[in-house]
């Protein structure tokens, strides 16, 4: 029997383009919990320390936000997105 290993999505997020695509797809269902979970994966791929430096938020705040994605505040979300070079843009629902 083959030895299977769980797939780590964070390992596939190697550049800004892959992160942008991943988060864009996570927004499609319209469930912010789904997006928050995806942002947690992005946080793991980028690194909490790097995000803390780029956002000027305490390491503990970033870590707490990404370990409890249901409690992720919009200000923290925007700071993390800005740190990885992205922004949320409203668009018309299709």
C-alpha cells in the first residue's frame, strides 16, 4: 500500500502570483470563514515573523489572528494583505 502524506497548501504558495490566485479562489464561495482559513495558510507560507515585521503588528496578534480565523478582524486582514502586496477590491456579483 502506498505511503500517503497530507498535502500542505502552504508549500505551493511560492510567490505573489500563487498567493493571489489562492486567495482569489478562496473568496469565490462568499464565505469569509473559508477566506480566513485560506489566509491562515498564506500566513504559514509567508511566516508569522515576516508578517509581523511588514504589518508593524505584534507577532502575538498575527499569530492569534491566524490560529483562530473565525476571530480575524478586518483591520488585521487588510494589514496582512497589504504586507503580502494585495488588497481587497469590491466588484459586482455576477
